[in-house]
């Protein structure tokens, strides 16, 4: 397995792709590799891009990546789309908007399904960010699923979070609500060639005025038309300015610590769930408890205590 | 605890813009619990194989209605082999004349699904023939 890790660290695309698959599948081989990889991470700038479905996240990523490439930087992209809660399948379509990047070996794109996670990400995303970081990508971009109002997990993983909005999705009350509108390091008003863009920009700017009053850094609000490559160079400048800012203020250290906390909790959650629900001894026990709960001989709380008492010694 | 899903790349090589069939198949595979990576229209063999590597797919599904399947399907199968991805199952669909099917199979396209094929048949074939 040292072999796979070594190839990943050297940047071999097939090995990177294989390790990502193993991590997604919770394969024990991946666990060993991830242990070796962690010490090689930390140099990539992790950018999160979130926003409603159809707001142009994939197209923006394609445009940003082309600019990064012109500056000689390599880019890893993680594009997440929803997994069906019914079939467990997924249609991952973000590559369609990233055709321009298809033949560039300085770019690695991986599409992922959420596989049951809420919050806009997928459980293995922490691993995949570490893998793309360790294999030498200068920038790692994470695209969340098209979000509603409350999927904010992206801030746990990104150094810089972009929230993409488009004109015509509601009045100023929407921008005041809690959730997604609170997490931006940079706001992007995409599809700025559409009607109503002035109003949208004004509403987001007034939100920024309220939230950033008295603070050292004011959150920038940028207009883009990703499809026509408009406003992208300015956006890249703001992304880099944010990176400089969090490095200067050491905020990046706090954020990274928060990411590791989220990752640690996720690993423990996953392993604990596997331990409880997949070990054959527990499986029988659970069936037995479910019988008792169904026939009202036992309540769910007491049943949970019976299981937890076996772990919490 | 390993829990794997079959990953399928659905691609349209060449110049025709008829992607309705490809989208219907993509949806059927999704509903069968597979992860389908849809790459869109006008793909070259190089683009398809590059995406197949990065996405680490088990299956590549090609759809073509322009008549260039003898070149483009075969190019994809060859290139996959060259890149060491011979364990990837390659299947095709679209307007493919009957007499071309044996030739395609010889070149590494495991199955060809023409018009009128039931989606269930494609799902079944893929589930039973995935190589890894």
C-alpha cells in the first residue's frame, strides 16, 4: 500500500483516482493511505463555492481554473451533486460545464455524489481535499450541491468561501435570513447580464454593510457573467486578497483547526456507526431490540442505552 | 466496511447533438443505484479516456448517432487499453448497423444497444458484467 501512497504523492492521476474511490467506499486500504498522507498536506488553498442550483457554480469554476492555469497554478476540483435518497444513484453532471479543462493535465476533476450526507457535501470530501492537496495541487476548489438556505458545511472545509447568487430570486428579506447568506468570504452575483441585477447587488451590499460594520474586512460583492468570462479576473484578485488577509491575521490557522475538528468528528461518527450497525454481533442485538420496541416491551431510549453501555466502558 | 457503487461515464463522442437517448440511459442507471458521470456532447476519445481515469469509472457508455462509431468507439476502447484501463467495461448505443456489431465487439466494445432496447436490459447487462 506504500506503493499507492507514493504514486499519489508523485501526482499519478490513476493512483489519485483510485485512492479517492477507496476513500469514498470506506475501504480499509484508504484508511492506511490517508494516515500516511496527512503530513504532506497544508499547502493548497482550498476554495469553497456554494449557491443555489443553476446559479453557475460549475461555469464559474471552469473560468477561474483557466485563469489559475494561465498563472501556472495547478488545480484540483471536487464537484458534488446529490445522491438519490430513493435509489442511492446519482447523476453527476458538473463536467458538462468544464469542457475547457478536459485536456489539461494540470487540472484534476472528480465528481462525487453526496451519498446520504446533508449539508451540501459528502462524507469523503475531507479525504479528497487532503489527497488533492498532498498530490501537489496549488488550489483545490470544492463545489457544493446546489443549496437551499441551510447547507453551510462548506465553511468547515474551505479557506475561502464564495456564495454565488443570481438576480431574481426574492427580495431583501431573503438576504437577511440565517444560513447560507452568513457564510460568504466573497459574494458573487453571477448572470449579471440579467434583469434585476442592480437590485440584487444593492441588497447584498446592504447586507454586507450591516454585517461588516465596525469590522476590519468588508466582504466584497462582485458581479460576474461566467458564461462570457466577465468579471472573473476581478474575482480571482479578491480570492487572492482574502487568502493574504487570513494568512496575515492568522485566521487561516483557526479555520484549518475547525476543518480538522469537523473531519475528526466525521471519522469517529462513520467508524462508530459502522461498529454499531455492521458488526455481526450488534446486528442481531439490534433486531432483537427492534422487536421489543415494536411490541412496546421496551422504549427506544432504554434500547439505546443497552447498546451504548457496551461501547462506553 | 467497504460499500462500493458502480460508476459509469456516459459520453457522446463526435459531432452529432442528439443526446436524448444518452440522457434517458443515464437516468435509468441512476435509478438503478449507479453513479453516472455525464460529460455532455462533442467529446473526443482523449477527453473521454481522461475523464474515465480521473473519475475512476467501472464502465464507459458511448452514444453516437452520426455513423462514426467504427472510428470513435474503437478509438476509445483502444486508448483505454493503452492507458492500462482494460478492466473498464465499454458499451455503446445509438444508430449502429447490425453488421458492425460483431466488428465492434472484436475491438473491445462488449455490448451494443440499439433503438428499442429496454433500459432494464442495459442495467442488467452492466450489473452482471462489471469487471471489478
